[in-house]
C-alpha cells in the first residue's frame, strides 16, 4: 500500500490499481488507473498525481462542472415523497435517473389570450415545484416556477420570504398576453419535509396552491396528437413530443453540462432544460418556450431565432449561484408548424458549439 499527497489530491496505491480522490464543494470525483504489467512505482504515482493536479487546477474555477464523473445524487425515499405530496396536497412524478420529484402547478383558473386569440394553459401558463437532495445527501433543495398575475407578485414575495425561502428571479415569458402574466422562481435549502412545508405555506393563500384550483374540466375534444403531425415534427426536432391537452411539448436537457447550485446537480426536471410548446394547427401554429444557455451561446441563439422570424421575448437568469451560470431565453412565434419547428431546431443546434464573439471574450 502506498499513499501520495500532491497538492489537493490524495493518491493511494495498492498493487496495480490506484484511486485518486478529489473533493470540492461536496462533489467527489473518482479516477481509476490500472497497470496490467507492473506495479506503479512511487515516482510514477507522483508524476501521475502531479499531472492530474495540473489538469484539475486549470479548471478549478469550474470544478463543479467538470467532465469527470460526479457522485450520484442520493435518492428520495418513499417517506420523503409522501411528505412532499402531503404538504403540497398533490401527487407528482419521480424521475429516478435525476432523483427529483416534481409536481405540476397549472393556473387552470386563468383564461389567457395572445393578441386576442385564446390559448390553452398547457401552452406555457403552468408552474411547477421540484425537490431533490444535495449531492452529499446532507440537505435538499427546492426550486419552483410560479405563474402569477401582476397583483399576485409582491404578496408571494413576502409569503415566500416569511416562510424561509428565497426569490431567484421574476420576469415575463410572453408578449401580447392578456391578462399580463409574470413568473417567479423560488428556491431554498433544508430537509425534504421542511422544504415542502415551507413552500406549501408560502403558496397557501394563492391560486397556485392545488387546494385553491378549480376542479379539472372535461378533456379537450382534440388532443395535440389529433391536431399536429407529431411524427413529422418529431423528425424535425429529433426528440419525441409529450401530449398535454391540445398542445404538444418538447423538453430537452443539457446533458453536455454539469451545473451545480446549492450543492445539488441541476438537471432537466429541476429546471435546467430547453423546451418548445406548440398550439393551434399545422397550418397556423404558435410556438413558445425557453432555451437554457451558457453566456457564450446567447447571441448565436438570438440571431438564429430572428433569422427564422421567431420573436425573442426575454433573456434572464432563473437560478442564483449556479456554476456554470445559465442564461434562459424565452421566445414566441406564429406560422406553419413545420417552419417553426425548423427554426427552433436551428436555434437548438447552436447549443454546445464553441462560439466566437464578445460573449466569449475574457478581459
């Protein structure tokens, strides 16, 4: 058995296999080396450790987003999921791969129009709340997106802060909508049960709370599957649409990134995603959604959307202290569904590219 400590890294050798440990903000990274012929010498081990230290230190600033393997987020227990459902008063869905529990919170009490044309609530007027554990399992985080009328914004700010939660963003997602709608992102840390109870308390006097929503109405005469050529749209988008009432929706994560906030890994179902919803018809559809971007990707996405005659509605943050920091862009378009899908897909293709321009310049 041999131990070597090089900088921040501890290297332990036994026989022909070695394990390198690095710890940064509750994130563990594991690296295994094997020599099938000869046991590594102490000098070789030190050299290997030094090389890895050098590589790691070059990216230490963005260590949370390292491409090395991240420790798996601990799963939520059945008792913890039951505590969330009991506190909020509604069942949701658990994504085992992300260890994330999400409850949708649609504003079914609202009747929304865009330029005077009625649009369904699933088009983009539903909120959500998600809870998952931090990567070390010592705490949990809550994130939510809350759909509000103008007069509801400040009362919820006060209620959330009084409950011990924080506000991370307030902004619009649409143009031309009546009534005017705003979106508030709320987050916090604590135990799973505590967070669910705090959030339930914050929304208890609002229409967001499931107990204050009207009963579900009858199903629509036609669903998004009946209205749209989903197979053709899926072929353009290269993803499969989810059917939600008279709309269809594509939700796409950022599997190319490891984003950390509050010690938790930000994943698709806790808000790190790009999405596109369609309503209307194949001949005249509306598209709306959100694009999750690094700052270096923002202007390439904006340019591509505008070239494809899709309006840029807002560019802003959703999270605080996320690393790397993510920017979210909301957009809106009207036209033939196939053309809108091609324009969105072109914008999506800008993500993950090495971008040039002022956004990528360092002072």
